[in-house]
């Protein structure tokens, strides 16, 4: 089954700029995030496809490769196929790209493979997103070998220049009128060979180890945010540069609040008597304090009140949004006989009164009665 076009996956035009890509990604990532669709394998698969598409299109070089070669540019190392987030363009595409642009870019002298990127999923509470937090995480990763300092050679020795390609990492062969340049089979494009490999890392220059990292979660971080820790991914081969670590943040659903950017929503039930007579209620806020809210007499269900400055902080603490409180008037239940009698007495008092106590319902049924009489006529 053919893979869907990355632009179609994100729902953007091929000429979309970085801001349009980011906006489309964030909208879809929030919609299909596994935490919002528990048990929905279709949503989970869609979420993976969205991340795969965005990982390619947000990077100018990878996007250029995709625009030219399509999905074939990533055969053998599709971005979405690796949980670590690493990319492997595959030897076939790398050779094509280098043959076309190698001279323009200065050629590949002694190719050194950069380490893979890693991905870490972190779940935080809404309070942590509001306040920001400092945490430490442990990740298993390849790190530079301490014994050989990443060279891959045993102590006291070192890599030597490849005699087959003279350190170029490539060999050339004449075929008719054309000169074909290929990766050196002797050194695999590294330009160097290790005659006496390090015993600790078997000549790779890296070993497997669990490392502990300090991570700063900024104030106001949103669900789906990605934090990049440069150089904290997998160590590169033979001392080459390491990859990056990407931390994907998901914010747990809160028991009281719903979030939209810096605005918080909360539904608050109040007794019928408070709604009718008015009063004051204390509202919990995300910062752990209580805010007093005045309820006017005659407040109806679904009426909203705005508490300014009681919402979420903006990213990195820039400003603070509002909280919208939606009132839900609670109908009394489990009434005693005395309470039922009082309510009936209240109802009888209201009949024929100069000022209606339930103007909306009375007005509605009055219109219904008039409509019915018109139909009969």
C-alpha cells in the first residue's frame, strides 16, 4: 500500500512555510494524540504518520530531498520507523545525492556518520505545565567510549589513512566516457581504517550506557511540545558528532480544568438557592489559591463568568490568561416532605403573581399555546 503524501498528511500545500507547517502539525497532533484517544489504534497510527511527516518537512534539507525524490529518499530509514527519531537516508539515496551535489558541496572527504537522534516521551500534570519544572530523566544510549575517546582504536594506536582511497572515502572507476565515483569498499567511506580496534567498544568508538540528564520544562508548555537537547542523542561512530535528544511533552487531562492555549475552562455546580438568591462561591485556581466569585440573583445554567488573570501562564511565563467559569444550576434531589411542601407553596405563590419567577419557561409555553390556537383556527 502506497504511503500517503506528507503534505496531504498535514493538510498543507507543497509551498507551505514553516509557520503553516507548525500550525497544522500542532492542530493534528492535539486531535490524534493517544492520550485523547485511548484504545483507538487508528488515532495512534495517524499520530505517528503526522509526526513522521512533520519531522521531514520541518527540516529544509530533508524537505528538499523529499520534494525531489518522494518517499524513496528515505527508503531503508524512514523517519517514522524508528522510535528514537533518527534518520538514515540509506546508501542508495546518499550516493545519488553525493554524485549530484558532491562537487558543489565540496565532496565527502572521509564520511563520518553522525549519531542517531533519540526520542523521549514525558507526561506532566497541568500544574507542572503552569509552573514549569526541573526534572531528571534516565535514558539508555550510546556514549563515547572512555577507553579510546571515541576513536575506535586501542590505546596507544590510532586510525590510519585508507590506502585504497587515500583518505578520500571514495574510489573512482572509468566506464566509457563517464567517471563513476563510489564509496570506498575498504573503509566504507570513512577514509580511515582501524588496524588495532579498541577492546571496550570493538572499534566503534562508542559503548552502551544509561545516562542521567537534567531537563527544564518551561512555564506554559503545551501538549505536544517538543524540546530539543542538542548533542544528547546517540554518540556518532568513530568520534563523529552525536545526535540530538527530542523530548515530546504530553499534558495529562486535569480533573477540574480544560485548557485552550492560556485560557482555562471550568464547570461549577451551584445550589438552586444560590442561583436564585445570589451569593458568593470560592473557585479553586491552577496556582493553588481560591478566588471569590459573586453570583448575581437569578443566575441561569450555562452562564459564564470570566476571572481575569486566573488562567495558564504563557510560554516561558509571558503573561497569564483568563479562566472561564460556566455555571450549572443543580436541581435539588432527595427532598424531605417538608421541603417538597415548601416548594409547592413557592410554586402556588408564583401563579398569577405580578412578576413572573420563571419568565423564560412561562414565555415559552405561552408561545406554544398561541401557536396551537393559530393551528386550530
